[in-house]
């Protein structure tokens, strides 16, 4: 059986509300950001978000993959590079994913 992600990875999903005029709200009720994190080093190995076009997913992935889940510079990258109507939702969803990761990681390390 093929296993894409090794045993030390976890999947975390962050979510956020989107405005009613956002095209994402027509397809999804809210915005989701899923990240796969290697718990041995905190590095994001994959990412995907709820989006209406594939280019958005690929672009968002390029912002996250290879960076540390606790890297606050990711927010700056989103603000400087992502000008989609869901920019604020992406930031909120990332913060939610960070919070969930920290809660889970703290629970595992105690």
C-alpha cells in the first residue's frame, strides 16, 4: 500500500468565515485551509484550501509548503502576495490551524 505521508505527519484544518459576496461562499459555507505538518520539525509538507479555481490552491500551497507552522512571516507573505477576495479568511484559517497544532502538540508533549 502506498503511503504519501510518513507516520510523523499530522493533518490540521483551520477554518474561517467568508463574506457573502466571495465566490467561495457559493460553493462552500466557509473557508478551509488544510495543512500536513511534520511533527519532528514543525515543517509544513503540504497544504490545500477551499477555492473555486485550481490556480488558487497551487498558489496558496507555494506560500505554505516548506515553512514552519509557527512562522509568523507566512502572514506577511499572504498580505504581500495573495490578493484574492479571501485574503483575510486565509489568514484567519491559518491562525486557526496554528492554534489547533499548538494545542495538539502541547497535549502530545506532556
